[in-house]
C-alpha cells in the first residue's frame, strides 16, 4: 500500500497508526511539538490516559472507552517510536516481548501444566514465575521491581504484599489498628512541619496496610469517597440554589446541616 493510501486507509489498523507517528516525528516534515518530545516528557500523558481509560470504565461509557483506549494505545506507539529512533526497541519487538511473557506466565494454558487448579493456586504460581523473572533480571531484593511511578497508595500495598511474602506482616487486623493509633499519636506529637509530613506519611502507609488486611483496594476506596463527597456537596449547592443562594452566602453550620440532610436522602448500604 502506498504511503498516502495508508495515511487515509479506514481499516489501516496498527500499521496506519505507526506510519502516522513516523510522519509526526519526522525531523524535516513532522510536527515541531511531536519532534521535541522524549520518554520523560510523554510519561505524564501516558499516566493521564490510563486514568481516563479507568474513568470511562467506571462511568460505563463504552463509546468514550473506545476513544480513551485509542489515546492510551497512542502512548505506546509514541514511546516505541522514540525507542526505535534511539535504536532501543520497536513496536513489534515490544509486542513480541509481552507475547513471550504471557506464554511463559501461563503454562497451564500454553504449556503442559494442568488447568485444574484454584485461582489462589494460579496466583501463587504467577508470583513464583515473576520471582524467577526478577532473579534473572538481577532484582534480588524482596522489594526490587515495585514501580516508583505507581500511585502512592497502590505502591504501598504492593510493597507490603512483597514484605508479607517473606513473613514481615502483622497476623491480624487488630495489630494493624493498634499501629494506626500509635502513628496518629506520633502525628499529634510532631512539632515541626517536616516531622508532621513524615508522620502523616506513616499514617497513610499503615492505612494502606489496613486496607490490604481488609481486602480493600485503597485507591478505589478513596476514589469512591471522592465521588461521594462530590455528590453530597453538589446536593448542598442544589438545596441552597432553591433559595437563590450559593455556598459563599451560607455558613459552615448551615452547610453541615444540609450535608446531613443530603446524606439521609441517599439509599442505605
């Protein structure tokens, strides 16, 4: 297919997108903004697009999800275009690498292992395979390989899970709750901004640990709390609007009462 034909091909698929990216990055005829980008400058957009995919899923908007998945795919194409220019990898070698990994991690599907095992056993086997991969990559410490760029709560849980696998974990929830009380007391006693910062981080870390012990995803729990706060505060504004007023024309006592009224109107869990 001629290049111009590929550019406008409605069913050009991934090859069309790869060609478009090459054109955008062409140092002589491409887009000046696209040419200037690097792995590090594009990384924040990659994270943002992943969150927008998750948002579309949470909203149940499948039409929007199609577009957001395209935006996320573009990020992979962008990084692999830069990788190809620097002689590091290509889109196709990246695709081959993940294909190899999936085959290796699913011997019960693609190999000779039995599929007749529980989901729990499959998780154990998965972690065993990943541990072998980390050892081969010279990641010999327990916490090696937990990505720095993860959301902080998610990374905290992953670090704790790794530590728990070698026995560094509280055996029950009550001990975690005791640690939370201890950390809150230390936060109260902190006298400097730097010390308060440190102790607040400790409180958040142990709260993530509590979530892990309760089988709660702390990121999702906080997203749900954000959504609930937004819904209830919007309810306050709606009730004030009935009197032709806005929040600045109210006060904390009234808005707190309206908050409770909105809360009472919600369905019970």
